[in-house]
């Protein structure tokens, strides 16, 4: 179950519990399609910016500080002149354009042949579906997205491989008021600073090659940071 769906399910459950206590004053409210369409129109656009990609692999030093805390360094790569494209609500998609897939090779050490093949892949878009929903206070609207799987057909080690790369949204959602979302280019105020993704896992067909993200393993965090108004 995706993070945003779970969050909305929790909200609806909380509302149900309150209404089941006998209060006639609490009524479940949902955004109408018209509201979502308006908000989607106002966040749509082409948003130029940069990727800040932070990752840890076996080359990173690790140590324990004087307080006994586990510490680890991380690499940081910055990719300029990229953009986030957001469609209107009819499409409900966001496109993280020109993401450097080859960088993923830096954290894939469970399969060297796959890592070498990924290092040759050209940049491509990470696509994601998005939706809106009320927060529990009904005074704020939540925007969240769920990244789609990237599928690659690679030939290495004398065979064809169907590679699937999975990301998540770093368990983040973005909150704004309805009035703010009624303004043009409102995604800028909605996300405030940056949009975060996280590399989750990579598969060869149905076979899990490597999972990412725990403290002791490799990870890759991706921030898209806006640097100007949409085109």
C-alpha cells in the first residue's frame, strides 16, 4: 500500500472513530473533483531546478563518535538545468525530467555486471502519480505523489535483462491552504523548498538484486530544488 493511500486511510479512520462516538457535529468531508481539478491546474507547469543527489556506498567512511553514535560520510552530486513537469489533474502526473540513471550504478554493488550496465544508461524521467486530500483539520490540503517503477531492458553478461528500479516519496506529503492552491503556480508555495525521492530497490525480473535505505546499507536520496518560476 502506498504511503499517501495509507495516510488518507488513517485520516478516514480517525474521522470514523470520532463520528462513532455519537457526535452529530462531525461530518466527513472530501475534496470534490472540481476542487482537485482547480488545484491541479494551478500546480501544473514546467519548474526548472536542480537535483541534489546524496548517496552512500562501500567507499564511504564510517566511524563511531565520542558519544557512541554511528556516523557515516556520504557523497553528493548536483545536476543543474533539469526540471519538474507537473500535469493538470486530468493526467495526475509529475515528471522528474533527465534524472541521471547512471548514478544508481554507484550504489549497486550486489551485481557488478548490472552496475556496469547502469553506468551506461542515458538520463530519463522518473514519473509519478499525484493526488490531493484534506488534512485532519480540514483547513489544509495535502498533496502527495507516488513514483512509478522505472523499467529498463539491458543486455549484459550475454543475456537480456528486465530491470525494475523502485523509488518512494520518502514518506513526505506537502501541505497548503485551499486559498494558496487557488493561486497560479501554487506548487512553489506548496513544496516550499524541495521535493524528495528515495531509491528503494532494484530487481532483475522478479529477483531482488538489492534493497536500499537502511542505516548500515547503501542509500540514495534525491532532492529536486526549484530555482525559478515555472515556464
